[in-house]
C-alpha cells in the first residue's frame, strides 16, 4: 500500500479561535488508527447497532457471489460483518494506510475463524484517496496506474452494493 499525497492544508475559517491548530483529515485518521475502535466514539456505538440490522435486511436480496465495496472502510468494522456473507467478494477502500493495516489484520483473523461456506470467498483492501477521486467515482473513469489501465471499482457495472458508514 502506498500513502496518498496529502494536499495542502486549507486555511482556517475566519471564526476559528487564534489558538486553533488545523490538522489535515488524513493525518488525523492516521494518528487515530491505534485507538479508533476503543475510544468510545458514540458514532461507532451507533454503527454497531444499526449496521448489522441494515445488513440483515439487505443480505437476503443480494445475488449469489455478490461483489461488495466498503467505501471508507477504516479499521474494517463493517468489513468484518461483510466477511460473513457467503461467497462474497469484498473490496475495502480507505485513504489511511494505518487504518487499512489494522483492517487487514483484523479481517484475516476473523475470516480464518469463519467456516468455509459461511464466509466471503475473497476480500482485499486498497488505498483510495476519497477526496480526489470522488468526482470521478460516478463516471467510471479508467485511471492510469503505471502502464496499466484500472477501472474505477465504484463504477463497476457488475458490482452489487457499496457500503459506507
């Protein structure tokens, strides 16, 4: 995984107190990665309740061998739940390498513990600069990566679902 190029810091809004320090979002998530799942964030507690219920409603309507994208997967909290969808192919995208490293480690352990036939058949993670690519995501723009052309995974015509929390 390679680290995306951080963009220059935007100026502080005029109403910010003079002692306010701006930290780019990517830097904040990179530093937050070690405690992200254990710091008591109320939004994560809400996700822990709502996401399983939502997936319980969606999963029965997925086709066999669904292709799923976890957009902004972070440390893999939602990806862990997606691993339990039999025969799914899962792609986790995030722009924070430390978050993706945690996600990959957690998901590997969880996937190995699930019985065959009751787990996704494949899963992987990629660094995805959400800010710079969001405009192109809905247009299916092929991107240059070295000498190969790579299709935008969010515009895949054969994809079945995108999950973002």
